[in-house]
C-alpha cells in the first residue's frame, strides 16, 4: 500500500509539472485503486486518494489556505425505514418511510469541520455533508416531515452510520504540504457493489474554486459473484441445486456413519 | 477464518457457523428432531436477517432429515403410504407458507410474524411436552406402567369419512386429518424455518395413533420432502437461500447428529422429552422477551423489496 502510494505521489508530481498554465488553481486527484474486489475473505478495504493543487505564477496568493471536501457516493438504492411501536403489548413495525434512490454508501471527508469550510447556505446548495445530502422520500401521508429534523431521516442517517456505510469525518483529509493532500476512504465489509462517484471540491475562503471527479467500482468476483447472480437470475435452478446439495450431504452422512 | 456469505451479505467466522451446526445437529440427533426451531433463531441472533435465516435453514433441515430417513428406510421403519398422504397436504402447506412469507415480507411484517409464531408455537408445544413428560416420570416413579398407546380408544377423528388403511403402521384413519396435519407442518415449516419434527411426531402419536416404530421415520420423510421443496420455492420466489451458509450448517449438522443419536440412546424417553420440552420452551420465551421488552432501537432499515 505504501509503495503504491509513493508511486502515486511521484506520478502526481509529474502531472502537476506537465500541465498547462491556468488562471486559477486546478485540482488533480488520483485514487490508489479504481476496482475493489469483494472475495470470500473480504473484510473491508481502504482506498487512498491523493490530490494536488496546481498553481502557477498568475494565481493570486491565498492567505487563508485551502480546504478540501471529498464526497464518495455509492450506488443508488431504495431503502425503507421502519419505526416500531407498541401494539397490544408487543413491539411491531407501525410506520415506515421509503427513501428512494439514496446513496447506499456515503463518505464525506474534509480537512476541518464543514461549517468552518463554508457557510451553511453554500453547504446546503452543494449538498455537502450528511446534514445536507438529499434523501428523497416517497410521498407519504404527512409529507411535512421530510425536513432536516425528520425523525425518519435522522434514524436513517444513524442506522447507516452504525453500519459504517455513512460517515462524515472532519479530519479525513490531511494536507501533506500546503498544496498536496491525502485522504483514506474506508470501505466496510458490508459495502454494496456498484459504481462509486468520488467528488473532490476545493474551497478557499468559504467559496468553491475547483472540483475534480472520478469513479471507482466495487464488484464481487469468483464464487461469490457466481452464487449471487445465480440466486438472482436463475432462482429455480439455484433452489434445485441447493436441494440436491442437501440430499447429497444427507446421503453421504448416512453412508459414512452407517452402523447397521 | 472469516468468509463472506453471498446472500446474507455478511462476513462470518466459518468456525462459529460450523460449531452451531454441530451443536444443533447434536441436539437434533439426540431427540430425533430436525433442529430448525433452534437453528433459525441462532442465525437471527447472529445477525442474519430472519428472512435469509428461514430460507437457508430449510435446506439444512432437508439434509439432516435425508440422512435420518435413509437410516430408517434401511430398518424398514417408514410407512410410505402414510408419508405420501401427509405429503399431499404438506406440499400445499409449503406453497401457502412461502406465499404468505413473500406477502408479509412485502409489507414489512415478516419479522414480527416469525417472532409471534415462534412464541405461540414453541410456548404451547414446549409447555405441553414439559407437563406431559413430568407426569410420565412421576407415574414411573410410583411404579405404574407408562401408557404409550391406547389402541382401543377412538376419538372423533376416527369418525371422519374417506377412511384409509395404512398397513405398516396398522392404523385405519380418515384421510382428512392426515392431509390437515401435513398441511400444517408444511405451512409452519416454510414460514418459520422449522422442519416440524417436534410437532409432527406428537401429532401422529396422539391424533392418528401411529405406532412408535414407524412414527419418526415417516415424519422424517415428510420433513425431507417439504423442506427440500421449501428450499426450491424460497429460492425461486424470494432469492434468499444462502447456499454457502446452508452447506456449512449441513456439514456441521449431519456430523453432530451422529454423536447426538449415540448420546440420546443412553437416556430414557421421558427424560429426553422433558429436556426437549424445556429447550423448546426456552426458545419460545427468548422470542417472547424480544417482542415484549422495548427494543433498544425503534427504527430499522431494510432494502425495499421488489414488487412493491
């Protein structure tokens, strides 16, 4: 990992040196790995993102320094949040909200707290941070509560956070030099497969001045992939095969342990 | 060693699952039951979603009842005619169970239904077993012989039409209660992930007066076919059967069952029934607590099921 990171750094240096001059800063980023494989012993992974801020002679000097906010958005998914209530003495799901096409994974990494990077208005407009991300709900009986302090939205964010699928880290980005930063993107074991967008935003004095996007892919390989896709696409065949496997295991056991 | 369960979407320790298979297999071999009523809750407590647990355990029970059924077949302790009659109801029951499972899952009330069913079923059956076996133990202490079967006594069940003669079991009963029992077992099995052996055996003994010689073997044939078809149906409709999980459970289960069967032979029937009853009751109470005690987290998150 470290060797790869160093190679990346070197590559960035070359990139930064080779690009054409521009009026404002340019953002150059590179991910340690664009393809993450989920294998049978997958217990999570960590990707490293390096970024360089490219300036030239015409660039105005910045006194306040740079701020970087990285948003990693996983494939979209529709999820239901249920709320339990007491009915006749037992706890059952009494209410639910459908969150449509929301990120299955969301990591917001910054070099300092978001409210220090930009003001609330800008954060809201750019949908930066877990408080501001759009989580559209399917219209329900009382539509008024899709506001930011909606208990379902809060529970949704909390539950996703407990599964380490949603996170916001105010110290997730480290500046190595004033113009070079790195960030590690943690992918938990439960990470959903699909394409992930990586969106890096550069801020100066509370305003966004540059942006760079890239993508990464998480995919299942080998046996896992085979089992998952067979179960989904050929359910009947998969069921028959599993049943056969059960019968064979049972038969095998009765032969091995035969006593009479 | 951590392995990733592809359908349950969960990394688990392979030895934990294997040990669970062994332990449940031991118990199932000891008492001559499938062990689904223990395995499904264990998986749920481990973090596997109830839906995946129920669907995957069906294939595990199919494996353990298959090895059992073969053993009983060799001893000629299976009443095939009775098994086929039970199956007629059992397959319909399984299909209805899978249908209800799918429907409840779509409206988000599957977990609670599984929970309540466990409380009601295990509470009742466990309680009855404990009472009955304590009585039997007390009776033998007082020196009176244990009455296992009263061939002369007839119930209203024997007055029903469509009577059939089952030669190997030497019984003459109506087809209606036989099919009804099969239906019930298939239905409960598909919905709750239990083989139903611990329900079926007492039912066959008390309602149909099936002799002890053929009762376990016959019940295993029914369990085998209903659970194998439940696996196919769950896989085809809900895509929730985790074959990797099932395979590890099966391997542990069939090995454990062999040792359990040896341990079981050293104990008296009443004592075994008492232990099994207590076990069943304990699982029922565990589920009851889950329902009654306020959960730590009132909210839960689930992917939206297709077809809604």
